[in-house]
C-alpha cells in the first residue's frame, strides 16, 4: 500500500494490447528488504535473486505442493494462520523457515519440470506478503535524494544531517536510501527486487521521490535522478542487472558529525554542515561529476519506459509553495511528474511567520492555482499544533483548506507537529512557549478535521511515521488514525473521504455500480469528480476533470478540459492479466473518460487533454488521445 497506512492514487495502468483500463496508483511504503552495505560498490540483492532452490529441492518442493493443495475456497493471499503451519511443517534444512521470496524462487525454478496446478501469477497471489501495498492498483516505490542544503528554516523541521532535510535516519525508507548511498539506480533496482521477491507485481510502479525541497536541487541533478530511476526500471523489467557497472562514489553520510541539538542554536546548522561535508568529500563540489544529465538523455529513457517491463505510471515530487512558478511547473512536467506533494503546513500568515516557514499564504494560493491549471494532482501536507496555534485556531485553519476555493486539495497528509531533538522547536518548548496538545485536544482536532474532508479528497496519512524513540514529547501512538475514526463513529459521524471508501480487493457487482458526479469550484475554474460507486458507496474508480475558467499559461493546453487523474481501484494486476473479481481491466477507465468527454463538450470545450504518466501513454493512445509535447489530447468536435 503506501507509507504503512496510506494508498494514494495517481496515474494509469496500461495493457500491452487492447485494454480499456485506466490508471491506478498508490503511495509509497517504507517497509521491505534492506540493501546490503558493501564497501566501494553498493549492490544489495533482492532475496529471490540470491537464493538457489536446487540444493534444497527435496525440502522445498513438498512445501510448494502443500501450498498449492490448500482449498481454492480459502481466500488469497493465504492468511498467516494458514501459511505459518505449512512453513513450520516444512522447515529449511539446518534450521529456520523458507521465506515468501524463497517460495517464489523455488516455484519459478521448478515449474519447467513439475506439473503445478497454478501458473506463477496465481502462486504469487497465494503467498504474497502484505498485499495491501498494491491493492490500489500499482506498486509504490519511494526513493530519497541525497542530503543537500534546503531553503527552509522551519523551526519544527528535524535536522538529521545524515538525511535530506526533514527526514530521520531511522525511518525505514530513509534507511534503505542510506544503504544505497542515495543512488537513484540502486534504490530503485533493489526495491523492485524486494517487491518482486515477495509476490508483488512490478510492471506498474508509482515512483515517489522524497527528500528536502526538490526544486532547490540543481536542474542537472533533477534530470539525472529521474533518468537513473527510469533506467533501473527499464533494466529490471528486461532482466538486466547493471548495479555493478559503476561505483556511485557518493560519500557515506554516516560519517558526518550528526550531533545536532535543536535547543542550542538560533541559526539552523543543517545547511552549513551538509555543505561542508559534501565539499570536503567531493573535491570542493556539491555534486559529483556523474550526478548530472541533459533533457535529451532523459527523453530517450522516458520513451523506452513507455513499453518497459516495469513502467512508471506515476511520478510524485515534493516542493514548497514559494518555489512554484510557471517555469518550475513546466520543468516538473518535462520530468514526467503527475502529482506534487506540497508543504502547506498552515493557512495563517502569523503561524507561518512564527514557525519561520519562509513564505505566506499568498504563495500557497499561487502554487495551487498554477499546479492545478497544469493538471497536477495536489497532495498537501497540513500541520496542527504548530508554534502559536491552538486547537481552536487549527479548527478554523482546517476549515479554510476546503472552504476556500483557492485550495481544495486532491489528497492530504494530516501531520500534527511532533517534537524531535534536532528541531529548533526544542528551544520554545524548553522556554514554555510551545506545548504539545493533550491526547484529548489532539483527538478533537484530528477527528473533527477528518469528518470535514469531502468525497473528492483522499487522506493518505494521519500522524507522521516517526519512531516513538525520536519524539521528545507529544503523541507517540502510531494508530491515531484508527482512534480518530472510532471517535467519529462514536459521535455518529460518517467519513466520505476516498481512502475510507476504497473497494480495494473486495468483490463487487459491476451491474450495480452507479456513476456519481460531484462538482465544486476552485480559483482555476470548475472541477467535476466522477466516481463509480457500489450501492453502499464503496469507490471502485474515479476521474478528476478540470474545466478551466481561462486559458492555461502552457500554450499546449489552451482552454482544453483536462483530466488530472484517472484511477481504478482493486489489487494490482499485471499488464494483460485477466481481471477475475478485481476492478482493474474491466473498461471502467474508458467509461470514465467518455463521461468526462461528454461533460467537457457540454461545457463548451473542443479538446480533452490528460496529464499522462510515462508508462500510461500507450493506454491513452488507445483511448484516441494523441501525443503533445507535455500532454496527450483528444479532439471532441
């Protein structure tokens, strides 16, 4: 799924031949197999790539047969109470038990000689681990950029100098990035191997790039980073392993002086310390010689990824509102981005100033407008309990997020402020100028906020995934979302936000689906949220249609109606797979696109455009869209 508890939709899935299926996506999950730390070259291997089933065939084959013989009436993937007795009954020689990756590797190795009842895809579904990761239609893959100076001076932000700004070194995704020295190719290839080894499809991948302020990194680094991620996807999908073909040469940030006490400084030392470390280890340069590329090289790799075995069906980048301007929006689109994570934090200028955010609400309004007019999905971070805020001001602030038509995001991360040792907020806390909300106050703010989220928005996360060991004071309960949802139910409230209504892998009757339309206004024009729902309001698929009130600043778009997102839920199916009981590959995406076209025509638009991901271009071509420079377009008249 996504970041432990979140699934976030993005772009399309595409079949190799003749599909009428739409995009789907998911936000990233930090769990998984760590890469091996090797001095010099960093390789790290997916477990099924290292394991040789041959020597243990006599022990492994009976286990595969036992798994295959479990009744078809038992739901898949097999629950732990079904799998664990089988694993215990067939232990590995010498001790221990076979892992999911060993099972898949053994099935793959023995299939040519053995007459298994299932094909590999069905067997993988049986033994798949944590299927919730891909129940939103694609496989999420998170990578981090390397530590680099940040333009922000936010007092609530962690200052772990071993990590890109705002991230902590003991977060699982951050650990994986550090193990791979923040190299994009190694992070991507090794994560694909880990997913593949545990039964998850890897042909449709949503790439989430985290780390500091993306827009502050040099353009050449941005282009190179995305290119190397795509090259890893292209290579992995084709069965190529180029991890030993180069030495990334990136310094080990574990060697940096990491003792930063947030309560002891008035000027954030992060930038100075990271800059000094990089230049000291890299011959006086901020970037290594190979950490750069040009646009033509990226375009070639993007083109190859359109039909690769592992396709990028969504690219997510994160930045700050004050770094969003027209040229930056176009650059984000050239990189292939389809969704932007935007750190809003607060909609109160006084709160922003008190927390040294570095921008005001006016910049946030501008960023929303530019990004929405360019078709991006808007994934917003909002924080409660900042310095100067109270539960009452937070409630009013959150109301603006959806009450003011300048905002109204598509996705939301609700992050109450957590105090960590390296944050400058330590000083105000020690002086008694800031305190964490009590459990009751925090529950009230979160529960009331969640209950206000409209049906067109998805709340991807509540409470940031920070280790309780890192939190100095305040909430340490990681299941706070569940607690808040229970409180809403106790009060008689009903949640309608997308995540709460997702069909996921549940069966449904296609004939009983209803097409529901929700219209709302924004500063950029009208939005129409089209969704297929079951009789009990479970969401199966949706499309976001923008009907702009004025021509876009991007000439290619003009006054076109714009599909900003097309998403069908259900467990991720491999490209070309049969749907079975799942939502994908039933033609729902094509129906949503046709309805979007009808709404656009009624509104007076002559062209319907779509912000397609690299790996979904073929899908949209089959839906009568033609390629433009940055978008794809369908003539309506």
